[in-house]
């Protein structure tokens, strides 16, 4: 191994070639130095990458399993801010924040910019970053954000997401293998087990220590929209980190995209199992309902169910009221109350709707 005095002197021209993103043509013109330059560049990038990972903390990452089941991690926006200077990453030509009103309750901010890495001379153009008012950092903030605090938090997060996307891409830190991170943290108190778990490590509830069933035991709903069977989907987390609760999905998907929340179906089952009171103990409104739908008079049946649905829609809103009605019908395998030919089924269905309506009235009064 040569001593410091024996090491070959590196000319400014060689230095420039090592640190530039020279093409094969550039390197072939310096055949004597080409291989040496490639090796030097690879070593520089390897050292920079290891140093960058070493600077991060477990809370800067989200670990997940890729399609092949390999454990990898994604550097979050907060972590990108730590490593940006190691690679000499610059964000420039930053555009204006643009607000998009998704609906009455949700908005988002998007912003674009260009980026370059001075270590590799790589550039990115027109990169877009953005965040929504429905993202977890807003909805789960304690104490809850109010008014302009939400607006300001989303604006800041949109810019951080833009910087993070540029940094992750130019530094190659979008999908880092577990072993590489563990190796970079060697000799520190930082551990892989401390990294927040994401996709591939069970549902959101399971990752927080809860015991969650992956299969549904018992009766499943029929699709309220097309009457096809439905399949159970346990709670989990989307690719962008949003958690969702367990639900039932239509087996006709993607032709039919109807879903039913597990909590809604459980409530319907509880109501259907609750025995209707004896006729002598029926509340007067429910007694009148039972009398009308027990006569097999189509006009009376139509009047009862139409009235219940209208009351539900007025109480809960059109969409939610209609959904409760469709769920109640789906329990009996029908799509319309006119298909409820069995008197007992008509009474049970009316009872479910009446209980839902009575529940809303009680909650509103309290």
C-alpha cells in the first residue's frame, strides 16, 4: 500500500472528472484514468450515502416490505432535511403555493420546483409536492388545530414534501435496504426496531399492538348497490401512510366499487338481533308501522318505508340515510322494500330503520 508521499498526485482535470457525471465518451477519452474515475466516484457516493444514513434517526424513516417481501425503509420529509447538505442538494426555481379545494371539508396545497445535486450534477425539473388538510399530521394533531393553524400547517407541509421528494430522489433514499441502515447505525443506540412500521407489517391497529382478525367470522353483507356477495378487508394503511378501518368490498369490483364499513355492518347485525318489543309494549309510532305493513297493502307498505327513508335522510343527510336504508335491505338479500314479501322481514327491516331514526333523535336531543 503506497504511503501518503507515494500516492499519485490527482490533477485538477482528474478531480473535475471524478466529481462530474462524465459520460462513457468522456471516460474513454481518458482510458488510462477511466476505470479509476468510475471507482473513485462509486466510493465517494458510497461514503456520502453511509454518512447521510448515519445522520438520521429511527423516527426519520418508515419501514415497509416490498413486493418480494424484502425489508426496506423510506426516508420521510423530516429526515431529508438532515441529509440534504451531504449531497449538496439545491432546490431552485420554486413556484407559488397553489390551493386546491377538494370539497367543502378538504383542501390541499401543491407547489413545484427544480432540484440539482452538486455532488453528481444530476437535475430534476418540475417536481411537485403537496399535502392535504385530511392528512394525519392535521387530523391527529393534539391539541386539534383550528382555523388558520390548519392552513399554515398544510402550507408548510407541502413545501417540506416538495423538498423531501427532490432530496429522496437525488440521494437515492426512497427505498433503502434494512441491512444498509443497520450497518450505518452500528455503534449507536439507534435500532431498526425503533423505526415506525408501515405497509407489510400488519394492519394499522396491529402495528399499534392490537390483536386484529384478518378474516370475518359470521354473516357478511350483500352489496347494497348490486346485491353481489361482499368480501372482508381488514384495517390497514395506504401507501402514503393513511390509515383506514376494516370494511367489506363488493366482489364485483372494479365493476362495482361499493363498500360497507365493518362498524356499520356490526351495528346493523346488533339491531337485527335485538328482539322487537311485544305488540302491547310497542311505542305508538312503531305500533302504527307494524299495523300498516302487516296488512300486505302495497300503498301502506310504500307509505311506511318511504316515510322512514325520508326521515333518515332529513336527519342524517341524503347519502348517509340512503346508505343505512340499503344496508338494512341488504341484510334480507333485496334491493327494494317492495321485494320484502315476508311480513316478518318487513317488520324486522322497519324495526332496524325505526331504531336508527330513534337513535339519531335521542343523540340530537342530548
